[in-house]
C-alpha cells in the first residue's frame, strides 16, 4: 500500500525537464499528501459503522480493492496535478479502511490470550511493508532509469503502479478465505 506514497511524492517533485512531473518543491509536494490523510481519517471514522453490516475480512478485501484503484488511477492518469491529489485521496481512503478493519480480522483468527501480541506483530508488519514498498518502488524506478539519465522513464512509474495493483489483487484474494472461514464459524 505504501508503494504509492513514495511514487506520487517523487513524481510530483520530478522537474519538467524529465518530460513529465511537476517540479514541485518538497513543501508543496508534501501538500499532495493531504488528501491521503483526510480521506484516511474519514475511512477510519466510517469503518465502525460499516463493520456492523460487513464482516471484517470482506471490509479488508474491499479496502484492498480501493487501494488498488488508487494504483490504477495513478497508472492511467497523472498528467495533471489534480490527478495526483485524486490518486492520493483514493489511496488514503483505502489505507484508512484497511487499517481500521485489520484489528477485527486479527481478533477473529487469534486466540484472546494472544491478541495483543498479534496486534503488535501487525504493527511491525506494517512498518516492514512501508519499507518494502519504498524499496520496491525505488528498485523499479532504478531499473527504468536509462544509462546516463538522472530520472527514470515515465513508464517506470506505470510499471510500479501496476505492481501495486497486482499486490492489492493478491491481498483481496487472500482476504476472501478469511471471510468464508468466519462465516462458517458463526453459521454452522
């Protein structure tokens, strides 16, 4: 999920001379993160209401689909600054929903005596995921940078975004068996 954070902020800072990008300062590029924070907060507030109607694993899968939508939006449309804001907002809404649903999923598959350890492990996994997302993005962009060039080709950003779409598809597909498991446990 965090792969897109680094892609968008780097893309926003890339100078026009590269043939793409907006040449934003670090401060202004940081403002591109605002929709992520705002819509992540909104999703976090909506999730408890939605959880009364939808099982946590399904909410997790739906959030992964939303995050994948942010990746797809960035892959397809990034020629206008507003498109970066939109992709960041979609990502924030998905991450907010995902983060809010995860504790419920952990509680359903973890014995009560081990819940705090599982929640702590989830935090560690999220931190590792952030690092891996950044590293994978950097690797793809480095591979897309031609010899003697300072910036990657624009297509490297598309490739990285499509990798994110694939990761979210896998996340969605792995969340669905948890929903079936929970459903069979609550409805014998």
